[in-house]
C-alpha cells in the first residue's frame, strides 16, 4: 500500500475536498482503500465545464447523488449554464442537498439572457450557514427563514427593496452580505445588529429600471466596500460603525453623455469620502486617486479625516502623485500608507485628466511638505507590485527625507516584470540606501 493510502480516512477526505467531483470519483480506481471515499466526501463540487454534451453532466450528477444516498453534505457547489439547463434538473439536486442539511451552498448558475427562480427549500432552511446565488430572481412573496446563515452572496441577480428587509428579519445571524452587480433595489437598509461586512458592486442594467439614487443605511456595519460604475448617485446614511472602507469605482466614459456625467460622479465620490472621514482605514481605487489629482490641480481644499491607514491602488504616474499628496494633506493622523501599484494605464484614464502634469516633481513635493502634517506621525510606508517609474523615487525620497518618525519603508517588487531584473533591483537598492533619512529608526526593505 502506498504511503498516501495509509493516511487516516479523515485526512484523505480533506484532500478530496479540494477537487471537483469528477476527479473525486476517478480516485475510486486507485485502490480498494479509495473505492468508497467518493461516496462519503462531504464537500461536493459539480461543474458543467468538465462535461460535453450537457446531458452527460446531468447523468453524472444524478448517478453520483444516487450512490451517495443520505450521506451528509456540508458544502455543495453547482456550476452550470442556465441556457442549456432544465429547471427539473437542478431543483432536484438542490432539494437533495437541503434534505441532507447542507451548510454551504454555492449555486453558480451562469446566464446571458435569463434568471432562475430558487425553489422554496432555498428560502426556508435551518442548516445553511453560507449561501451564494448567481443569476437568480428572488420572489418578494416568499418568506425567508435562514436561522443559521452568516454569509450571503448574490451576483447578477434581481431583488427588490422589500426582499432586503425580509433578509434582515429572516437571517438574524447574518454577518457578511455581498451584492455583486444585482438589480431592482434603490433603498438598501441593513439594520441587522449582527451584520458586520457589506460589499456592494452597483452596475447598470440594460433591462431593469432603477431609481436615480441608491441609498445605503447600515448602522452596525464595520467593513464596507463600494464599487461599480457609479451610474447613479450613491448616498450613505447612518454608517457610524464603519472602521474600514473601500471605494473602487470605475465610471464608463465611452459616450459623450458618460463624459458629461463625470462632474457629478466626481462630486458624489467626494461626498462618500466625506461620509467616511471617521474610519480608521480607507482604500481607494485608481479612479478615486484621479479625482483627488484633479482637486489638487484646482487647489481645492482637502477634506480632513482621521484615517490611520490608507491603501491606494494607483499607477503612480505624476497625476497619481498629485492625488496622493492631496489625500495626505487631509489625513493628519495617518500612520500607515500602502500603495498597490497598478500595471496598466487605460486610455480612458488619459482622457479624463484636464491639465498637464507638473514636470518638476521634486520641487512640487518640497513645496507641499509643510502642508502634509501626517509626516510627523507616519510610521510605515509600503509599495507593492513595485515597478520603477519616474515619479516613484522622488516620492520615496520625499517620505524618507521628511518622515520624522518613519520606522519601515517596504518595497515589494512586481513578480515577472521585465523591469525588475536582478541588476535593476540591485541598482534600486543602492539608490534607496543612498537617500537621506529624517528618522534614525527608518528601515528600508526591498523584497522580490
């Protein structure tokens, strides 16, 4: 017997839990020890992409579930394409899982033209702890009873405001709620005392009508992430508990109308930033940095915040440097700055900028030092996915020269980048070590 087969059954089942069900079943031929394990594995993953034609997938799932009998399923994932599926196929599979007290249910039903209606056993279930639904339409008339559910993810689905209210009542232990490109709602009221994490990606639909404003109220949420195209105004109300927030919008600018809408979208972004000025940690996407750069060029007043940690997803061009400085000037309590350098500069980003760059980066930074009060508190600066660019070294040198209490400057080079050859990294290290430091405790770390 091989050493793998000598392992305890619990470990073998754990290993099988990382495989899709087709590969799990194939392990039955390895040896007598493996012949029955596929029938009792509790993490089950069926995916249509492994089968052709579709009927082969249906037959495989039916045979597998029949052989399993009443064996408990803790986790079930079904991935299929709705356009090729029949409702009678997947409803039976879902009912089988709920009857066997499934705890984690992932129904990844892909579609390009339709939604599916979950069966009643999905709305009322006392064993579910994690639920993910794709391309579904939730029926308002159904009562929701998810007594143990702690995490809910809805993607490319349709739901209305009253369904949100029913979820808040019917899922008293819900901690994480994710809405990813869903439609039908306008007023999102998350008043559950247990809800801690809220993720909303709001994007426009060419089929479903929507109101001009999306309102979000979540008094107990501590971690908030908002993204999407910002196609309608977003208003935050009653969000006092948020300690960590992410804003990562990417408005469309393909048509003239979309370009005209950029002004109110930029204003809306700053309203959202203002609503979150009390959070401890803020993460901003590349378009958000772009908006801050425009404000810096126009010499607009910075919004003062109490951020202790800021993460920026930026290209670190000279324009991004302006946006970074604008944010630093409004964050006097900042202790940690993380810049996640992006690698692709999209054409739309070029078109969105209005003014030429300041060519003398060093002089500009020096002129702003007295306005950046966080330099007296900043302890950690980290640059990830680092690639050498014109404006990066002046910024790094500025931080080292003016960060009076700086303790750590960490630079993590982008893997696989042609610019980060061993010779280039050596030159970067030598250049970093030659820079003057205001803090005697500052340690520079360069990682590849």
